[in-house]
């Protein structure tokens, strides 16, 4: 039963991450001012699609503990899954930006 609860929580977190990434990409495509006008370097402009994927991954990592706790899962699997998602996101970012 915990597997089903965890799977549902993971799916909800993945959809949250997807929505965050899509919302960010829509803002980039429509020309929304994401950086201060006085900024010399803007991460949103420099990384492009990579930053969109990072936003989605971080949103998923932040949403997973919330959904897992709401589903009634314990703290140990919740913290372990959240830590694994953050580690996976950082490893992917390090591999892509080499």
C-alpha cells in the first residue's frame, strides 16, 4: 500500500514540476521581464532550456515531500525521496553543464 501511495505522490510531484517548467517557458517565450533591467548577466538568458528543466526538477523536489506527507507516508521515505530527487537534479545539472 505504501508503494501505491508513494507512486501517487511521485506522480503528483512530477505534474507539479512539469507545470512549473511550462509556466516558466511560457514566460520566457512571451518576453516577460524575468531579470532586472540593470542586470549584466541573467541566468534565465544564459542557460535557456537547461534552466527550464532545472526549475521543473526543483519544483518536483519541493512538491514531493508535501504530497507524500499528505498521503500519509512517514518521514523516512519522504526525506529519502526528496533527497534523492535533489541529488538527481544536481547530478544531471553537473553532467549537462560540463
